[in-house]
């Protein structure tokens, strides 16, 4: 136990971080502790192997893709700020926070949550989910439990339903439209304890 | 000028001499003699009670101090940072379907896996077990308080006094005792080894082992409460216990006589091992023999078959866990087919963290930390013996024993392998997830095609 100020002061630009992400000081401290626990060699940043060491994540069929979401292309390190900003996507939407007209979009807005999910599909980051990419995700989630034909038929059906401009790929807008009725806030949010 | 200093010199020498003699006598009377006979003056229990009162006062003081300064106290929740919903995969997927539609693949299915993945990044069950447990109150050891911060002068002064006592008085005392204990063990077991094999030798060997372990227990100021001693392990059986630190061996062996199992070491450990085996048969394996499972199993079963030999002490987790949970038991010891005597060991973390994080500290470092803590307080429960039932395989038996130990010690029963501390997750677990998901999708589409 100790007062929170001493730990908060050790984190650079923590005010900005809290402002941007909406996490409370207690949350930031807990995430900082978690960051330090994952950063076993104390380098101050995380690399893909540190994420890979989390057993429950290794068990997740799309674990590799989730890890990839933390690292921007070409970068092999994630610092604390980036770590928190990406986790901020999963904060529940603040219903009582007034939407200021000129403020930048919140990290945990519905749109940004969808964008996060979209990039899990769209690995080459060209803005579209091609048939190939869809097949890869399906293979990851289903493993060896289904045949190639079943996978292909699922993929074809999905693209048929969602692809509105008939370019045989799903753009972000089409993705968003197909998930109109899904309660994104509930499904893509993690309940942080006080 | 110098002649003035001489009387002081001899005075100092005399004082030193007297204090050493007094200290040594006290040591002998209060610690070593009771260890030999297995009695206790109750000094350690009194010490423990006063420490508890002290810690409670310190915690209150910190809370009050923080309130005065209008700061928030960082109270670590041992339950975790996020609330994980225990909703199964099937339920989730069904919820996500827009009511009434056929359960086919939907782009939103990925949300479930995504959320679970990020939840495990923020907080996962396994990594927590391999770091020391977080405490709710402060026990005046800086090492267990991540945010040590000057709250009040009185508290800092108390901490300073604590440091002086622990490092200036307790540590030297304990190190002396430790050396005495180990030295006596080596010397006395070698002497007992000279006796011809027989009842006299066994009797002496038991007494010698018990005495030396008791001295070691006092060297750590370990305050142990044994429960259900009527279930103590008997000859011809295996004793299994959960593993938190190398000290577990000393704790169990000071209350009963066991045959130890382990790898042959060099150096001081090797000397101790060789001396111990002279007095009574322990099982030490060469490094090369360890890999050969059949050889290991054979040696263990041979030992058990001989009813005159002591029960074997084994820690099936294979590695040190942080004493909040019990991890997967390796099935080797459960395949032998003899009676198993489970023992649960639970440490009280308020007095000193006994967990050995072998990736962070070496053995010597760890022992020094142990000896400079306030005390090691733990409870040992002897559970009734178990045997493998008809139709039960070794793995199921191991899990049954593990569940019993976890329940008694109040620890979480996890199916994760302790080897996960170092190794990778087996593909099997990932396949389980994939199987579940495909059942929801493909299983239901089969129903559709039938209708």
C-alpha cells in the first residue's frame, strides 16, 4: 500500500494518457503493474514474446492476431503508452460523458472498436477483407475441425451477404453495416474494476 | 597518551567476551536444547502474536496518514483488475445471433475470441501464480510494499527499527543456527552411518534427522502448526505435498522422518546428501538417470516395497508455485500403485513471503531473504491416505489428490501445468477452443440440412 501519487509521477505524460483514454488513476496504476509483470526483463517496453508468454492468450485461436494488433507495422516494441491506448479500446462506452462537438473521437467509441476488430481480419491493412483473409481467420478459429469445402462455403456465404458493391471483398463500411444490430459496446468491452 | 587507552581495551575485550558467552548460553538453552528434545517454550508464538498487533497498528496508521494527506491508498485487489464473465462460448455466440436467424458464421463471432484474448492480456490466472502474492496490509518489509512512500515519521522510524532488528540481531542469530544445524546434520549422520544396520541405527538416524531439522526450523523462525497428525505418513507409502519453496522439506521433515528424493548435487548440497544417505536410505538420482522414467519408477517402487524404509517425500508439481494455488501434478509418482499420503502446506504471507521465484532470485539470495524476514508462519494439514481406485488411471488419481490438497489448504485448484512457468502451452488447449466453436457452427448447420 502507498499513496497513488508516487507511482503516477513515475509514468511520463500520465495526465495526457488519462485524458486520451479515460482511464482513472487507479486503472493506470494497475495497468502499469501488469505492464511491469509482463515485461519480465525490465526493459520498459514489451515485445511479441512477452505477450506470447501469457498462457491463456496462447490458447486463444486468434491469439497471434491480437498480439499483432499491439504492434504497428515494422515495430517490434510496445511502450506503456501504446499499451494503454490499445487497451482503452475495450473500455465500456461512457454513457454520461457529454459529446463535445469538436473533440476528437474517443478511443472506445463504437467506430473505433469496430476498427480494432476489422484489423484482426484485415492483416495486410489494405482496408478490405479479401476472401483469402476471411478463409485464414476461419481456419484459425476452427482449426482442423472442419473440411476445406465447409470453410470455403462459409466464406462465400459471408462475403455474399456483406459485400454490397460486389468487389468480392468486405470494406470497413460494409463490415460496419453488417454489424449494425450487434451490441458492440457489450461484446467488445471489458469491465474494469474500480 | 596511549596508556590511557589500555584499560579501555581490556574492558572492551571483557565485555565482548561476556556478551558472547551469554549469547551462546541463551542460544543453547532456549533454542538448541528444546530442538533436541522436541519441546517448545512458546517464545515464537508470543513473538508472532506481538508482530500481528504491530502490523495492524502500522496498517491503520498508513490509512490514517493517507486520508490526512487526501490521497488515495492503492489497495491491491487479490481478485484481479477486471471482472471476467464466466459465460461459455456457446452462450456468447447464441446471444450474438440476431434472434431467430440461423446459427451460421457471423463476422461478429470474432468479438468473443478478441475480448477473451485482451482480457487475458490484462489479467490471466497463470502468470499471477508465478509472482509473489500481493498483500492487503503492510508488514514493514519494503520488499512487499511496491509503493513505499513516506507517510509518517513514526512509521518510517518503526520501519528503521525493524531493519535494525532484522538485519542486526535476527539475521546473525539465524545464520549461526543454520550453520550449526547443517554442520550437526553432516557430522552426526556420518557417525550414525558407522553403526551396523539394524533397529538401533534406524532409531538413532531418526533422532538425529529430527533434531537437526528442528534446529533449522528455529534458524528460520518458522512457526508451524500441524493439523491431523494421526494421518502422518507411514512406511511403505509416498507423501505428496504442494510446493512453494525449498523450505517445505525442512518443515515436513522436522515433524516426521522421510526418505528424500532428488538429483545429486555438487558442493555443499552434495556433502549433505552423501552424509544423509549414510544414516538411512534416501533416493538420489544422477542427472542422467532422471530422464529415464522407468528407472526412476523402479527405484521408487523398490524403496516402497521394503517396509523398513521410510516413506518417500515427493513434490509432484515439479516447481515452486506462489502458494495461492495448486498446479497440475505430474503423474509419475501416482503410477507406482502404493498408498499416497497427501499433505497441504499453506504459508501465512503476513510475516514473510516464502515463495521462491527461481527466475528472480538464486538460492543463497532467497535464503538470506528468508532469514531476514520476521518469521515464516505456516500450517500443515495431514490428509487421510488415498489409493488408486479401480478403473482410475494415474492422471485421474493425481487430480483427485490435488483437489483434496487444494481444498484443505484453501488454495485454488488449477489444471495448468506448473511447467508452464518455463514451457509453452500445448496445442491441445487451442484445439479445445477450436472444437467448441466448430461444434456451435457446424453442428447446427447439420441440423439445418436435416430439417
